């Protein structure tokens, strides 16, 4: 159903080793910037997927008085609520070397 369900990212706040985070770039700020960009990408992907799934249950009534609670819709929403947060997934991907990045500064100097 969702590729982020299989991640081993933390579901709650966790302390990480600063050196493990900064090792690939030798710069903690650059590493955090890369992780933040990946976190935004993950958030967008999850949000789009959730909206697509919820649209399957949408009823297009012109009457606002008719609001139905759909059990399947509630299940889908709960599933996405239980996923690790996008930042946690991004940090785990970073630590697992699953994020591709390149140093554009050194490419322009050559």
C-alpha cells in the first residue's frame, strides 16, 4: 500500500549521533539541508497519495447536509496517521545512504 510503511524510521523523537549525520558531507548544516529537502519531498508524496486514496471515497453531493462517515476512509486516515513523520523517514534514508546528493560547489570549481 505504501512504500514508507516498510521503513525502520522512528515513530517518535529520537537522538541521533551528530557525526553519523554529518559524515557524508563533512558539514552538519549541509546534511540537515539535504535531509530537509528530502523530508519535503516525502511529505508531498505522502500527502498526494493520501488525497488520491481519500478521493476514491469522495461523494460529490450538492447538499452539504448529507455527510457520511465512511469506515474505509477512516481506516485509510488512521493508517497514514501511524506512519513515521517525513523528517524521521528522511533521516533514516540519510543514515542508510539512500539519498543521492551531489556537491555542486566542487563541480563549478573544476
